[in-house]
C-alpha cells in the first residue's frame, strides 16, 4: 500500500500515522520527494481501512499494491481449482454446459427439457425455483415446489442440479441441491454469502450487474472464508449506457480472471443480452474467450414460458450450438464434450 | 404498451398474440403502416411480461407507455406523502436531517454524537449496527449490541433512530427501531423487501449503486405491496466511470422523483463521494435540488473511527452546514429547521 | 413515433401539436385511454425533433418506433454490403485481418511488420501516422512522414493501407490512403465526418468509447449522406466502471449490428483491453460473435515502441492466432483465410 | 510513479527497465517485498508512457502518483485564475451567468433574448451558430450567419458572446467572438484543441460526456500548452445507465476541480438533463456545489425553437432563478450578481 502525503503536512500528524500503521503489525518505508512524501506500507495490508487512511487531513491519495483477496488469489494457489459435482468436473481442461429453463413450471416441462439438453451434451441442469423479479406483480417462481420438480428431473436423468437461493430462510430447502446459485442481485448480500459459505456445497456465484472484478472476487472470498472451497464464477453481463441489450457481456473478464484467480469461470449468454437470437454468437464468443463452461437457457415452448422467454432457445438450436463448440474446444485448451 | 410487429410476419402468429393479450383482460388497437404494424395495448399492462413479448418471432420491439409502479405512482396519489416518525415529519414542506456516525462503537461515542447533532439541528439519529463491507476481513459492525447502544442514545436524546437491516434473520432485533434502512446493496434483495414490508415500520430505501429510478420505485412497490405506506427514498450516488469519487451523486433524480412519486426523498452526500470535504458543497447542492432532507455522517473522532472515517465530518462543521441550509430552505419551498 | 399526452392537457395545445405534425407531411392517429392520450405519428419521422416534442407542456413522453438511420439501415438494403479494397473484400462470407503497429516509426519497422503480418494472413496494413493522445506531452505520431512510410510499405508488400485522419486540414495527405480511419474520439466530429464522406474512399469508422449503437450508425449516416457507400464499422470497446481493462469490448454489438445494418463490422481487440495478453482470447471471441474481421496491433519490438506497446503482440503470436481463427471461420459462415 | 514488478521476474529485464527509466532523467527507488518488488520512480514522470511500462512482461501493475497535468494544476499555481472578458470576471469570488438560446435563428430573436437575459442578470450571451447534431438530417445551425447575428446582439447590448467552434476551418470566423466554446463531443478533438490554443482567446471547455476529470484537465492542458491561459471549464453531465435524463449532472466534480485546478468552472444544467423543468433545481444545486457560474438556455418561444427546445426556459422563469441564486451566493463565498 502506497500512501501519498500532502506537501504541506504537519510532522506530528505524519508521525501519528506511521505509528498507527506500525501498531497494525506493518512496516513503513518513507520516501521524501519534491512534491510529495510517500509511505510504502509493507506486510499484509488486506485489513487496513483504505477509506479511513484516505480521509486523513495530511493524506493526498492511497493506492493498494496487493489484491485484497487471498483464498481466491492465484498467487497463493497457482493451480486451477477443479470442482467435482458428482463426477462432473468444472475447471482445468474440462468444459461443461449448464442448461435448462429459466423457470421450473411443471414436472413434464422440466423432465422433458432435462432429457433434451442432456442428449445434446449438457451435463448440469439449471432451472429457477425462486425467481428474482423487478416487479412484485411478476411471477416469483414455484419456490419449494420448483425444487421438488428439479429433484425429480435429477432422478430421471442423473443430472446434478443448479438453482438459485434468495434468502437465508430457504437454506434447508437446498440440502439436496448440488450447486447453490447466488444471483447477480445478491452478489453483495453478505449475510447470505456467509450462510451459504457454511453449507458445504458447490456455489455458483454470478457477477453483480454493476460490480468490478475485484468486488466479485471479494464476494467469493466471503464464501471461502467460511470454509467453502468450490466456487464457480459466472459472468452474466454488466450494466452500461447501451440500451439495445439488457446488459453488456464482459468477455475480457474471462482471461483476466484466469490470471487473478484459480477458480473456474463460466458465462451466461442468455441473461446478458436478454435476446435469444444472441445466444449462439455469444456462446461461441465465450468459448473463444477461454471460459470453463456455459450456462444457457433452453425451453421447450418459449412462447408460453412464464418468464424470461425472450432469452430461451429451443433444444434443436441448443444441439447445434454444442456441436460447434466442440470444434472450438481444442483451440482453447479444452477437451471435447463427449 | 406499444408492440411493433415485424414487416414480414405470419398472420396466424399475429392473431395468436392478439388473442393472448385479450385473454389477460386487455384491449388491442391495431394500426398498419408502411414499414411496421403496431399494436396499442390498452388497460392495466403492469402485469404483462414485456420480455416475453419481445422474444416472439414476429415482434420487432415493445415499448411501455405506463409506468409499471402503482402504489408509489404520483398519478394515482397526487398529494405528497408525509411520513410521521414520533412527530418528526418527512415530506411536504418539511426538511429533516438524519445524522450520526457511520458505525456505532461505544455508548459514550453514540450518545455524544447524538447530543451534538441534535443541538445542531438534526432530528433523526443514524448509526450502523450491521455494516455491509466489501471485504470479509473488515469490521462488520457491533450487530445486536450496536442496536442496544442506539436505543440508549434514543433514550438519552429522544431522537428516533435509523439503522440498516441486512438479513431477514434480524427482523426481531429491529422491533424498537424507528426507521428500518434498506442499504444500496440490498435494494433488490426482494425477499428482504417483502419481509420488511410486513414490519409496519417506516422504511428508508437507498438507491442501488447501479439501479435506475424506475427499478428503485419498483423496489418501493415491493415494500408497499406488503402493506407499508411510509417509505423515504434515499439517493446516495450511482456508479460511473469516474474514479475520483466513489460514486456520482445523481441530483437530477430528485426533481424527477418529485414528478414520478409522492414519496419523500432525502440525499446522503457522505456515501456518494466517500470524501468528507465534499459533504458541505454536496449538502447545499442537495437542498437546492429540492430534497426533503439529508443523511449525513458525523463523527466525534474521525481518525479513530473503525470504518468509513473518510466520509465523516465533525460536529462543528455539521453545525455550520445546518446554518447555511436554513438560509436556503425558503427558496426551495421548505420551512426552516428550528 | 408515439407521443404520450398528459392526462390533464389543454385541448387547444393538443390541436396545435397535431397541426404542427401534419404540417411536416406526417399523419396522426389519436387514441384516448383512461390515463393518457396517445398520438401515433405515421410517415418518415426521421426529421421530427424528438427533444422539442418532449419539451412541450402537454407531452408526457415520446418514443420513436422507426430507427432514425436510413442509408445504413438493413430494412432498406437487405443484402450485406461487401466493400472492395483493391480486390480485398470485406463483408459477406469474407473475413479479413487488418494488422500492423500502433505507430509508424521507421521505414524498416513498418516494412518488416508488414511483411510479417502479410505472411501470417493479414490482408490490410494498419499503422498510426497521426496519433490521438490524451496528453499533449506524449508522442503525437510521425504525421506526414508516417503516411509516406506506410505508402512505402504498401509498395513493398502490395497491402492496402488503413490509417487514421484527425483533422480536415489533412485530407489532401490521405489521397493515396486506401482506407481512411475515423477514430473513437472523432466518431461525433461531425464536420470531419462530412468532409471525409466527400473523399470517395472506404472509411473505417470506430465506435466512440461512450456511444450507443444507434449513435454509431447515425455517424455512418453522416458519411453516407455525403455519397460514400463503403463503410466498415469497428467495435473497440466502451467505457464502463471496470478498472482492470481500459475498455469493455462489447461483443453483443456484433450480432445486433448484423440485424440493424448491412455494413460490415470488424473488432479491434488490442485497443479494447489495452493488454496484449488479452488479444488472443478476445480475437477468438470476436470471430465467434460473427465479426467480419479483426484489427490487431502487431509490433516487432514492443518494448521499444514509442506508444501503446502494451497492446501489441509479436508476429509469431499473431501467426498462431490466425491459424486458430481459420479453424473457427467455417462455423461462423465465413470462408477460411488463404 | 510506482511500478510493481512480478514476483518471478528476470533480473536482466529488471535492470533494463531501471536503465530505461534513468535514461529519461528520472530517479528509481527499489524496494523488495515478500510478494512483489516495487520501483518508485522519482522526478517529472508526466512524459513516461504508462501503457508501455504496463505492457512489459515483468510488470504486474503501474500507478501514477503525480497528476499528469501541469499548467492546469493548482499545485503549481495555487491562486484562482480569474478570467477577464471585457471586464466581466469569471473565477475567484465572482459568479457569472451565460445565457441565451440554444440556436441563433433570427436577428430579432437573438437581440430580444439578449436584452431579456441581460436585464435579469446574465452577463455573457450564448447562442449556437454551428450546431453538433446526432443526425445529419437535423438542423445544423445558421453557421457564418449565426455568428454575424450574435455580433449584432453584442453591439446592441454590450454583452460579450460565447459560441461553439466545430472545425479548424472556421477559426477565422471566430476572430470577433469573445469566448470560443469547445463542445463535449470535441473535448478530445486534439487537433482542434491545439489550433484553438493558438487563437489567444478565452476558451470555454465542456466536459466530454464520457470523460474523466483527469482527461478533461489534460484537454485543458492541450490548449494551455499552446499559450492560452484563460480557460473556463464547463460541467454538462456525463453518460450513465439512467434513461430518465439525457445525462447525469456530476456536481461532485465541482468541489473536486476546485482542489485540482486553479481554473474557473461553470455548470450547464440545460444540456445535462435535457428537460427545461429541471433547470431551476439543478441551477440552485450547482450554486450550492461551489460553481463559478452557470450556462443556461433561455428562449423567447421554446415551442418554435428549431432545436433543443426541451432544454430552454423562458425569460421570466430565468429572472426568478437569478433572484434565488443571489440569496445563495454569500453562503458559497461569492459576491451577489448586481
């Protein structure tokens, strides 16, 4: 951490600051220049309150040198984390596709979609039971019943299931769920992160629509600091000024995450754009960017879907996308999907 | 709601769409132009799934004409809502200042700050007991104890208290809290909104750092649809590309909200910038924009604050700001602070 | 165009508005609902001043139905435009790579890079002669001399050249340049757009770092309205809140542009991220998204480059990227690069 | 400048880097920590290419300590610059209002508006002769004729005139213009900045809609490095995700600019929101934020304005705003408008 002290500063205040830093078990290097005095703070600075330091009268600016995340940091864990979900491996040279409908609606629907996407190459089944909706007047998901139906589809197909949790009150309902999803709007729901971190489950952590990569990894850190090791990050688009798409998919984040963290990262091209006809090009683009997998909405009857139909593609289109992905995977250091 | 149908469309699909809309109890006006066919949907369209309609093959675009919020909509409730908190009135021609430390730390600290800000003109006491922090390694607030200390300060000064709730698990702890705050990161924590909506309390709803005004009012709608009438909106800055400030305070939102909703709106200039030396100019700017009040961090000893010290000003500076605000209030249709 | 009139409106003002619209040769449909009166404006509304209409006392909101661009609109020109640059075809099922150094520095440098990228599969040579730099103290390019050196490299290799124009004063210097580039910062330099539109050259139009897709196509419209038909759009990243990358590459824009316009679109992965190690993954991602080509910075000695070295890759890495792109092209409806 | 070198680095490359820095006349402090090696670069680092350094294989990150602007930097010029325009002083404890129509239309119109705003307290007359419009089909201003009409209004009222330049081709037309305005879209039109910098005129430099404060000051630096001393900065809103307003006025920028630079700064509340009914609250807010002046669109007949009518207020409303501003000015360290 570098602290830039104002040119006109009170020596006593500077000494107090240096003392305060040293009291936190850190070292301080002082370097006096023509226009500023610089303090180099050495040691584990992840606990230093950067905002507090910035507020001091004598401080002009503060810059962090070390990343504030540790468990998620590749520097301290150079090998890729490979998450194992009932034998389905995410990370390393594996590529997995999570597919399924936006919302679980009926047993027939979820079982049919599950069978169709499994046949096409998907290995994990997604489906919304609890649905975060902007409007209280919109369909909020089948909730408990939705989870039961997902478990039936798992029984029928053997596919592990991925579904979103929205409240600490529902933790018990998720005991048979294989992958607990934290949605974009809950990425900084810190109390939920802490409780999910104690569940001893694989967690799929979506990026908040307005969160930086660093904040995202800090949210992974919340979960990991409670004992969870297996986190899958999921890029789903960020909010920008562009109105044509609901969100702007940030594919530069994928290779950057590969440098910063050992955790696997998948991309959700369905939610990013909100337009089903963009799913195919954005899926191929995601593979090209180096992602460890995709999360795609597939629906057997988009027109009658109760929610987010605009994002869903049909099983036959999905099958074709998977075929094309298979051609690309070897270029990206990944094994083909069998 | 206006649905623009593609030039080349299947007549049968168009008829199906018209039928589907009518089945929802809505009327449809059809208008055929040279390059597009337009459906005007008449009636209460707030429950129509705009994303689903947009997804249909024959649809080029959909535009909403009516705002999707109702309880919060000034069209259906033209007079200002005036929230009454133990006699302290927020809204209409009243102007209130909520002040206090970022975090509650000790009984001495919170009582001292409460007395100082009350003397200077603040009418409501704020203080964080549960603290949302980006890092799991940062101080997370005194939690239950923090609420007890706030209640002691209320006892000593008579000031109603405002403090943030972060989890549905803590609802019982808030039974004596006067104003329950929903923080920016929880603005779309819908399960929390619903449960807080049932508490029968005044709610202070902060704007999410990346949320539109419409989404903000939809979150108010979540709370109101559970029976709560008294909501105070709080603008606290949005995230932009500018790195000098933590957030960009959106003061244009204030006069816009005054048109769209009857709910009172206050501004938090402390969190917006993250710099205490900007609190004074941004407070005066907020008054000028037409806000119903301010929420300001005041601390008796910023240097030793456990968190967010950079945003806090000292009591004497606060007193001076209040004096200047008093000169401005009559220009803005507000009564002076006594 | 849909004009939503306020519930409480003056009938005389409404009649004036209807008359004013009709005077512009447009038709008006009036539809009266419970909470609003709606005017549907029929005809060529591209010249109606939407801001002026919005400002009227009786108007609540205005929404455009038709896109405001015409020459660039696929609706009025359904087939892909295929730009021909001395036999090099851009658009349709063709895929072209524009490569070269950020800045032209010496004859040796530009000729060597040109030969290396041509050998690897690039068909167009880029190189900056006039350089837009944030700081007046940074190297501003070799200017006239830079163009001379590019022309020498063209002579040696036969590759058509692409280089940026920054001022109407330099138009004569560009008479032998094959493709005139408009940079991101000049995307809305309307006086430059008009003069370049009269040059009768192929224009490569970069997206402004904070411009919407619609604004981008309106800038193409400026050039086209002066007689130019051959425009290549170039996505180079937009500005967001994410600090890790200089810009966020918006690959969703590619399939959207393919719907909205008939003009070819290429991607510049070098400028988007500002990090050369992201060029490879973002190049593959761009191909997957459906782009008609790439614009890549390649340098023979990045460390000593006078500018933007961080974005440049070396010829051998470039060669490998081209090989991988060739595997992907048939999946994306494109012919392989020979 | 702080350069963070990767943990695993080649010693030879590090030595090369140190040598390269020293060759630029700078000093280097080396500090070796557990996880990184840090180089502190001492001296005038404004000419070091930060992107080039970041690109080196051994470099993890680079952070600038000193601001890259000098002429505009308050550190090297602590007193406020007070710009004198024919006796009208901008900066220091002065507050000036620039008012006038969006576009100059007729002699009668501009002279009438000029008289009305002068009577109400405006001291500088604005009016668009060259108009930057998103669409080539929109009215582009009266151009040369517009400047002639402005000069007539100056003759009649004695008010100095402010008008926008859009091309280096028009420099001669601006020889009698008092304040040359650089519009938001041209803030980084560097060739224009350089030529305007040589005109020896007062320049009003608007902030680009997606530019940081630092980039804005670097553009001022371009003009100043050509010899111009008198620049007035003008905040006019930045682009965010919020669709209700055209731009989000960034009033936090005002007190920040007062710290960073000695140049005066005014606010344009008309263009920021694009809604005339927001002009009053945003004007008072701007005064509260500490601005040195306002730039307001006033029109005698908004309905028939040829452009941007939505932003214009009428003279009587303007007069009332000026009265209220006068009450606020002493709170903000400013003299009242006479």
